[in-house]
């Protein structure tokens, strides 16, 4: 039985350009997803703070601030 750390997927050299392109596109999608998460987090945070300034908006504003902070943290880490 071979341990998992020693197993490697063997990609034929002919397919390496496609593997490299796939990894590039997936890396770009991950980066864009992080930027979108951070941007949405900042927007929700700001809207939540503005809603917290009104007494009626506290019920909606506090969860928005918490969700915005969590999105920012998820985008950063």
C-alpha cells in the first residue's frame, strides 16, 4: 500500500498546456472571488453602520455589520 503523500498524478507531457491553462483560470477565479467577497463585505458593513444610526434600523443593521465583517475575514483568509 502506497501512502497518499507519495502518490502523484501523472499527467502526460502532451496535456501539460491544458493543465497549466486550467490552473491559471482557476487561480484567476479564486482571486476574483476573494475581491468580490471583500468588496461585498465592505458594502454590507457600511450599509449596516448607516442603518445602525437609526433606531428602527438596528434590527437589520447589526446582522448586516456582522455578515459584512465575516465576508471580509473570509476574503482575506
